[in-house]
C-alpha cells in the first residue's frame, strides 16, 4: 500500500478552525506492518458526554467547526475523526486500497481500541452514517443514542436515485475532482473562497483523492455489493435498537430525501422522538446550519439521560 500524507502547512490558518490535531495509528489491513495514521479532534471536557461527529464524502472534520463550540459550551466532549483518505488522516494512493469493510475497521480501531469510547452520542451524515450506523449495529453497547442527518445504511435492495447515479458517474469520469466546489454545490448557502479552500486543503493534487473517488462506488447499490450482507446483518441489530434515535435531515438534499422516514419506521428507539427537519440546509447541513444542528443534538442529549 502506497500511502500519502498531506503536508502540515496545508492546514495552517483555516477559517474558524483553531482546534489541535490528535492522532492514532491503525492497522492498514493489507497484511503489512506499517500502520496508517488517523487524525481526530478531541475538544471539550474529558469527562463530558462523548459526541462522535462523523463526516462523509468528500469532507473532513472541518465540516463540524461551527458545531463543536456549541457542544463544548454545553459541557460535551466532541470527537471528530477524519476518515482514512480525508482531512489530516493518511491517504492510500490506490482506489482499490479502499473498501467499506476497511473503513469500518479503521474507525472501530480508532474509536474503541485507541480511544476506548463508550456511552457515545453518534452524530452522522453521509458516509458518516454508512460507517457509523454499521458500528452501532456491530457494537450497540458502545452507543447511548444516535442523531442521523442526511444519511442511511443501504443494503443494496433499493434502486439508485437519479441524483446518486449522476454523482457516481461524475466521480469516476471527471478529470479533476474539485472537492471544495463539490462541497459548495451541496450547500444551500454560498461558501466563501476561504472555506472552499479549507475543504481543498487535504488534497494538494489529484493523487491524494483516491479515497474521495472510491467512496461513491463502495455504496451498496445492489445485492452483489461486498458490503450488502454486512449492512443487512447490522440492520438486524438496528431493528431491535431501542436507545434514543433521532433524525435531523435537512429540507434540501436530493441525495438522501426520504431516508429519515426509513430510519424512523425501522428503528424502535426512534419512536416518539422529536424528529426535526433542518430548514435551509442542503446535503452538507453542518455547513449551512451547524449551530442549529448542534443545538438539536445538545437538546436531545439533555432530554434522554443515559441510564
């Protein structure tokens, strides 16, 4: 596995991002003894309730920069990792180095073996849910509650939306993969040039973007996908998950529209919860409505004390 590491100077002077980096090492999963480095943020009191903020494609923990201060002010401990291939985390250079199973294992090792997190409140969006909800399904005892925003856990049994099919084609066919512009296009608000540059920061050139290009094809869109069976098995657990589960989807995301209904219908812990729709949010609702979503998360934690 040939691994790239983004130069540290790429992350200097990012707007609204004063957070200190933390790192863990995980097994690459290719049989080699050389580990991969995972970056994560760890903000707030060490004894605060843990809020795990999982980003998706093609963003990184920068996405949560306006939510973290709100949650820290409320006494929460915020853990925001960068998935392998994104942010300050290492970036294997070959698209075939990325599999759904590896992504789940890389996060499991970081969060449980390295950080030993428990009583977690998961906040997940996009691939943050595809990975995070798998972890809930495989390790339900580690989690106290879940807030799902513009995400899901597909098993390959439903057809692609036109929007997602178009995204898959674009991700594979475009000569350049303009990450900052892609994030901007998934927002309802207009991102400043400085913020778009923050999303471009992890990727000095196209060679660093193998993970970002690989992700769209890893989504289980048919039953033959290697992750379809594992996701279906996780759903067997989620179908009995009775801990507090909240949906907070935005009103402006063509990719995941309607996915909140599926989660509410299938997961027992979603019954009777104050599910909400974040108005004025696009796919990246953390960017459009970060403080509002953070308040929803904090109110939910307060209203559902862990036993």
